[in-house]
C-alpha cells in the first residue's frame, strides 16, 4: 500500500542502519510498510524484521514474508514484546515518528483540519481518551499547559480560555467546532499553521507521544547489540530535542554523566553530527517530508 504513507528519507534510513543480511531489525512505526519493505530487501533468508504499529489500519498492510512479524502495540512496550517473540537483542532499530499520510487523509479520524469530523485524534482506537475528551473535560489551566508545551502556541492562554468559553455554551464534538472556537485568535496569514500547532498539541496529549518516545529511547541501548544502529526521524522540535539529548548523553534530560576520569558516559556513537534532512527533490515529491530530521547513532561496545 504505497499510497498509505510515502516513506520519508528512505535511502538515508536504509544506509544509516548498515543492514546485515542475517541480522534482526525493528521498525517501530510500520504504517504503510515502506521502510519495512526496504529493510526486508536487504535481509537474507536468516534475517528477521519485527514491526510495531498501534493503529489498527496499519495491520492491513502486513507483509506476507516468513521473516516478518507485525505487532499491534505501542512501541513504548518494545522490550516486553520483543522478549515475547523470543528476541532480546537486535542489530538495528528504526522509528519514523509523527502522523502517517493515511491518518491525515482519513477524514473520520480527526487528524486533519481540512475535514469536519469527530474530534478523535487517537492513533490507537482502543484508547479510552480522545481529543474530544481533552477539549471538553480538561480544565483551563491544563489546556493552557497542553497548548503551550506541545503546540508551542504563543497565545495558548487565550486559546484555552476561548475553548472553555465555547464548550460552556455547547460541547465541542467536531474539528470544525474547535476551529470555530478559536477562529478569532488565528493570526492573519498564519491560520492554517496555527491550527496545525493546535491539533498537534492535542494529538501529542491524546496519544502520549513524547512519553512513548522517551520510553523507546530509554530501552533502545539495552535492546541493540554493540555496533547496532538506531535511526529516528522526527518532525517537530519537541521530538527532535528529546532524540538529540538522548543520543548526546544517553539520557532523556540530556545531562551528560562522566566517570572518575572525566570521560563521558554514553552508550552512543553519533554517526552523523548534523541531522539528515530531505533533499529538495524529495520535498517536491512529498511536501510532508519538509520538516523531517533523521538522526543516527551506533551502540558503543562499552556503552
């Protein structure tokens, strides 16, 4: 299902993973399977690929290959589910974070501001809490924190206040009702950008995206073999900051620990000092790739 989601920075990811034909690899964001297919092409008969995706729609893209396993779970449970499938250590791990093209283009999911649909935003429809629950149930202070922290909206206070006032008149059940509630606060010429930041904030909160990312990174060095590669594509500054801090220090808070002699204690060797970004040609073919940043690191022998 190539139209489900165009794989971003595909060649750069595959080269960065430095794939061994007999290795075991993990794609924690399977989606349409674009990256997974490319990994399988590099694997031999003894190779193995395990993929994760919490979106039930992605399960329909499962690859018919004996070397492939698709797990319908959040990647924050990486280590537990790898052990369940008899795997303790892997040779490479790939994460393409954010929202898939399929999710954005599915009107009924509420991920896009283009469609008037139920205010949902859940990546896993089994989750109990939707964006509608957040918008209608969280108090003004909590909404302000969500919009400021996850959406980086400069007018988060005014937006939270306006949302609370609107829901006081009638529940906010749809994407267009939410847009109407904040319409007077959208800067001229930046309406769509501001709405995207608002919906990003709600999506991150509903899906616990930063918590999942932190959990993944904290487990990754213990799961990867020495010399194994970690490749992570992020799409906004919050994600990229967490990834950059972890790869620099081996810790989510970015604080570098040192031994008695002043040597840095980190499990990672950075493969590319600067984040890898899409080419002009790739962005022209896939505009959703424009904000992508790929960071690659290798598990140290002594990490």
